[in-house]
C-alpha cells in the first residue's frame, strides 16, 4: 500500500477518529456464529479454503477470491486446528463492523473525487512534463529515506537499512537534494521502501478493522495509525516551517494520488455497489499479506499496484480511493 502525508492541522482530527473507530471495533463486534452448522453451507466451505476470503457486514456474508495474488496460497501451517476453529478465526479476522460510518464517508469521497480531485488531476497530468513529475517523485522519495531506514531497522533488515542510508547520502548530494536518483542509476542501489504498517505487520499486529478515511479512501486501523505517525515524524518538519510544511505534505499526497485518481473512474464504472467493490479490493490485499507473509512488503505493494490494488489516495493508508 502507498503512503501519503497528512497536513499537521488534520492530524488531531484523524487521531480522534482512529480512537473512536477502534473503540467501535472493540466494543461492538458482529456476533460470529458459534459453529459451522449454524452457518450457510457456502460460508463453511469458504472458511476451509485458503484461497477464499469471507467478509461479514450488515449486508450479509460475501466470498472474495484473492485475484490480486494470481497463484495458489501455500499450505496452512495450522495443521492442528480444527475446521470449526479455523472458520471462527476467519470470521473474527475479516469483518466490516464500521460499515454504518464507512458508507457515508465513502459517499463523501466519491463526490470529492468525481467533481474536484479527478478534474484537477487531469489538468495537473496534462501540464506537468514527465521529467518534472519524475523529479518531484524522486525528491519526496529521498525525504522519506530516514523513515524507511527506521522501519527496516525495527524489522531487523540490515541490508535494507544500509541501502536507505547510502541512497539518502548519495541522492541528497550527487542527486541535487533528491531530484535525481544516481544511487540506483550509477551505483545500482535500489530503493527499499518500508512503512510503519509493514513493521507492525512483521510483529503480528492485526489490521484491526476496515475503515474509510475522509479524503484518503480505503484503509484499516493499523494502516491509518501508520499514516498519522509517519506524517508527524516526516523529515519535512525538520527542513521547513508551517505553513510551508503543510503545503509540501499536501502537494506530496496529491502528486502521489494522481495516477490512482485518474484510474478511479474506470474502476468505479458500472459497479452496482462501489463501496463493496473498493472494500473487497482492500481486503484482497489484506488476504494476500496474510497468505504470503515472507514476501517483501515493498514487492507486494508494487505488484498489487500494477494489478490495480485499492489503497488510500492521499496517504499508503499502502495503497487508491
């Protein structure tokens, strides 16, 4: 999932929102059936298949196949678990208890994207030369290298940490403050992007619950927390003062969101229930991460982006509306 900064003036609002949503998730979970016999036959079958995902919401039970993945999931390591316990774990992990608040926020975002953000993105994409867009992307990618390094350090990835430090030093000097990427072009040092969301996942922290964030789009509690913390810790705060900091972070979020905004119309077109469609895209990415925990998080996100994964627009809340 892509990650986008939030202007500081919105951080307190989002922190409050995350705590409220977390409380709702903790104290008002949907009641899962106590045994497979009390579930529809199709639901029990889904729970026993590692290739399918069951999502429970106020609109009933849905099956999702992990189309983003593209190949079979590895065998389950929980051989000693009974079918009933596996089914109950699946029910507990993939639910949408906050649909009552997610849908209004999704409707707000849909209008905002359709009538403001998408037209603005078309104009930006038309007038901004490709070399300039590449330079802007390199600049902001270089600024977040220290955060990449901290996350890779917390995950015990020494080689990735070394790449982050080397890239930051080379691109900040030879690359003219990060506008160019000589670290990869000249020295073959590839980027090793890592987010707090990846770090928390590596320590087996669950995603919490599916949420839709205002302006940002599909996310979850773990990912939303990652957005807030990394926005506060962004090195941009060290090199600029408000209001320039807020302007830069807002511009970075918009710049990164433009490709997804331009794809939003095609993804949404002719969908009977766009909310369910985008929720399922996000849940597919959650399922993929669960089935393939040993795959590099950055490789997962890049692969999913190529396949059209839904991720937060102005965040990475990884990964789109």
